C-alpha cells in the first residue's frame, strides 16, 4: 500500500496518521508515541484500517447485480484501493473525499460522494463517514464498514493472552458462520462470550471472523484487565465483526452496516443483507470513535 504522504493530526494525548490511499488510518499513537495499531506484518496482513464501500464482505462470484445488469466487484469494494482527495487538513482534523469516476461507474453504476473526516480531541479519535447520493432520480444502495486493526497486545506490558473485548450490552445470540470463500452460511456459531466478555485467543479465528449480524452493543472496550484500554464506539452500525489471523499481532474490531452475501445469493444488490438505500440527494452519516482510556 502506498505510504508516501501520510496526513497527520493529533492532540497532547493522541496522534494519528492517515493515508490518502484508501483514506486509511495507518498509525494511532499515545502521548509517548507508542503504536496502538497493527504492525502490518506481511506474513499475516498488510492492511491497517481499510474503509469498506460500497460493499462489506464478499459478493457471490464477486458479482454485484443491479438494475438487471451484473458487475465485477471484489471483497469489501473499491474505496480501500482508491486515492481520496485531501480537502481539509489542520492540526487536529483532516477530511478526505472520494467521488464517482469512470472507473467506479464501471463496477458500481451510481454517482456518489464519500467523505471521511478524522478529528482528534483529547484522547478520542472520531472518524465520520458521509455517503451522499448524487443521482438525480435513482436511489443509491450501499453498504459501509470500518476495519481498524489494533495492536494485540497493546503496548502496555500485559501478555497477549490477557487481552479481551468487553461488550457494553448482553449479546446472547449465536454468530454467523462463513464458507471458505467468505460467504454467509445458514449454520450459526454459538457465542463465545461469557458475561459479555470475549477472551481473545487464536483458536477463535481458525474459521475466519466472528460476526454479529444484529449486535446490541454500541461500544466495546479492548485491552488487558489492567492498564490502558481502547473504547470503540459505533452508534450507527447494526453489525460487528472481530477478526485476526492466528498468531498475528493485531485484532480487528469492525463496525459494519452490511455483511457478505449469503452462499448462493444471486439477487439484486438492493436485497443483500445490510444494504441501505439513499434517496436522490440524501446523505447518510456513519461514525466510529476510538478513545484511549487509562
């Protein structure tokens, strides 16, 4: 991934660097300069925090069907591999913009604007996505997701095995399961939570991500039992994925408004689970906040 001209913002308590390629959060550091994001070890995964748009997850046969036509679109869409324009940059705030182009219209036949705002205040990084339908007459169907990979372990001395994710609400429902190709299957996985607490261990991810398709919580806390933790707030997304590759030095906490295709799905994109539809001229806002707590 290109990393030539990162855009940096920060406060006395937190700093961030964002790559215009994908408008991707690449670094998040505390006041001492300790890295809170993935090490991006290529032996596991070189991503940091891709933006998922206009799809979340995999499409059946990488095919998006819309208006009676079929288009080829890879997993998680094209935003993560697009260069955003930097339209605003100050010490504490940066705004990135992606608009439709000949390349996007060839795989997703809708005019749109996707604006990503990163702002730091104190120990909180706020990331706000604004999805605008620029069509005059047609609705804009889309999904959107965040995919940040946080350091596992966090840089505060606790062993990797001591880290856990604590949900804000009770989550008794079973999880969705995936095919080897990343599609949703009918079978479900029993919840691994105990009292709203997910004890992180590599074995959880041997069958890919943990997926809540109707998460009750709007925030989670990640870290060890003692020491600084990260609180991730996601008030606008009804689904959540948690993922890593066994042995990797990161764990992804992924608020989603959308999900992979069900296995065998050949319906119109508007019928895909988690897709929202914007009226002409309408804008939808989806936010995520990451706070470093002592």
